[in-house]
C-alpha cells in the first residue's frame, strides 16, 4: 500500500529527503545587515524538483508500507508514477529560518495524477492501464493474461529484437551522476545502482519457452549490456526480475 496522504493532517506526505532539488541562492547582506561572520539573508529562487529515471522509484519506496519492494504492486506503482510526474507536478514550501530561507516541504498532488482511480485497480488492471496509457493500444495477448507475477529469470531467456530502434540518449540518461562513475584505469562507465535494480523490470510475454519484452526495452538493454557495482565489486548480471504471466 502507498501511504501518500495524512488524513489526520489533511495533507500529502512530505517528500523531503525522497527527491532532489535545484535552486539558486540569492544574497543581500547589505540590506539585511548581516555580520562578517554570520549571514541571515539567503533567499531561495527558481526552486525545481530534479527528475531522473529513479525519482519515481525513490518516492514510491519512501511511501511504501509493505515490507518488500519486490512486490508486483510496488513495481506497478513505480511504473505508473514515473510516467506521470514532471518537475511541475510538485509544490515546494519554504520558510524563514534563522540563517535565511529554508526548504520546508516537498509535496506531490497524487489526486491530480489520478491515484484515487489507479490504487483501486487489480494488478492485472494496473498493467493494462499502464500499457494502454503508454501505447494507446493493448495487444490481444495482454488482455488474455489472467494473472501476472514477478519472476527471476536468466537474461539469456529474454528476447528483444528491436535494439536498433532504441533511443541512445534515453539509455545514457540512466547513467546519472549519483550512480555512475569510472573505475580507475578503466574506460567504461559502471552503474552503481544495484539497489535500484527493481526499477528496471521489463514487462514480458511468454514466447516459445522464452520471454518477449513488450514494455521496458531501454531498461532491459541496460540490464543486459551494462555492468553494475555491488559491494564495491563490478558485476555482470546473469539474472533479473521480469513481470510476466503467472506460470
């Protein structure tokens, strides 16, 4: 379950700490009579929430009340939210602190995004809703699936024959500063995002004993071709979780 609203306070949950901000700091020490050693006047301007491929994952994880982030429902909330949010989706409150203006709260209007409809759908309906919103069409095989699951499979079992059609710039966007770095004496970039591995799960259909990617082709490309850092060691993934029809 996603705990996004404080009913007692009649307000959305503060997402401070779950999202990153960009802003400019403006000083006018002369007007505010700041001392040489202490400044009391900083103002925050042009405040914007920074959106990247992991923002929605961080938000859902911070609000998730169940124990596991490997639940199908958790992954579906993430898949839904990442398609909905923009920097303009958030409201940022500030207040006058002792040393100038400070960030008070970061709020996301989940009702405006349509969560009061999405949260009451079954997992099957959630998947169909996400895919229909994304592609404006549902494959007949999708509607025939009675139940979906999260399944750990060997990456060699997954088929995607559309690599030539992928957006390289979008693939590169997974290598954001917070999670990517160069290993000394190596030319490659490795992704330090093992804890975010569940953000990459593709949606697949069964295909003659293997699995065909129908959503998440860019994410699967990263899983298949990139190296990851786990406990300070470089690893190449052999297995990953996918969303697929239940066996």
